[in-house]
């Protein structure tokens, strides 16, 4: 499932390719991919408009258009955005929506499992759309240790479950939550409100570090994540704990263990990450 680094990497590629181009046609082949409005309405609101900028909020990709409209894409489980050259018809499976550009290229949204969603919102409506999201973890001013502490205060659920909650911090999923907890030496089952100041500071730093490493390597590809040019990310080679069950911890050599937390496979070092810490 694409998390913040996979979305951010593609956003940066889109910024290079899409800004200044105009959307001339929209073809939706799976109508339920379009959320909150019929596909015809989405098409009517984006066709003819020029792309003015590319953004991201949590795991949402934002394509800003002239006239104050923003196309919003959430890839969920298995969605990918691919830029297809003009002569690439039929070469891409599972395409659910296609945005044709004024230079003949097409931005394709493909998604075998069909859980992803695309919608359009006005600039004025964006705050409402993202009202439930927590701070951006790479925003140094919004995502401080104090801000993290405030959002974790009073919650007895595990820190792993809390980090998966997009209202606590936006953009983390299973891979980067495990990696951040490993780096910060925090057991995934620790109650979220039990972290001390040093642990919160370490966790904040670790979250930023694992996300930046992920972006630098084009994201993590286990299954379907591909970038805008259909290339796999290479961050798999740089993971320290996620899906390393039985392999030696890179810090202490103890085999990495796997447990299930919040219904998600969770990987940690039982020596470096102690549940009875603090
Ligand atoms: Zn260890």
C-alpha cells in the first residue's frame, strides 16, 4: 500500500512533467473510482484546465488546476499513476481512469483492487476534505515532539496503532511505522500515552528519517507500487525491521520478531524495543 514516501516521490515526478500542461479529455472506465460526484461532473470540472501545481497531504496526491479546482487522488491498496506516451494504447492493465494532456500523453490511474478514489474539490473546500488529518510529519513546525505528545495524550492504545491513525500523524502506514519504532527503540505495544519526552523526540526524528530515506529511494516496492515511469522503488533494500522476521537485528543481532498489532503484521527487535521500558 502506498504510504507518504511513495506518494511524495510520484508527486515530485508529476511536478516536473505536468505543471503547465492542460487536461483535454477524461475517460473513466470504472465509475466508482470517482468519489463524491458522477464521473461526468469530475470531467466537466477538470477538462480544459491547466495544471498549476502538484501537492500532497498525507497519502493524498493533489493536482492543482487553474480556476481554483484541485484533483485529489488516493491510491489506497493497489493504485498507481503512470504517464503514458501518446502511442501507448493498451499497454497498461487495470486502467480505471485516464487524463489526456494537450501534448498527447496520458496520465493513467490503474488499480486492480479498485479501492483507490479520485475526486475534485475547490480550493475553498480543501480544508474540509482534510479536516480529520493530523500534521504533516515532514513539516518541522507542525510536527514537533510536543505536537505528537498532545495527540497521543490520553490514548491507551498501542503506539503502533496510533501511528497508523491518520488523525495522529498523516501519511504513515505499516512499513514506515515499523521502521520508525525500530529506529526509536520503542516497542510497538507500548501504550501511546506512556512515551516519555526523550522517546517522543526520538520517535519524531525517526519518523522523519524513515520517510526521507523512503523518498530518496523512490519508495518501497513489495508488490505493486511503481513510479510515474513504471519503475519500482528500491527502498526495500534499506528497510531495517519491516518483514525481516528471523533475520538478525542490525543493531544487536537478536532475531527480529513478528507480532500482530491492530490487525497488521508488526516487526520489531525484542532486545532493542522493550515493552517494559520507562
Ligand atoms: Zn536489536
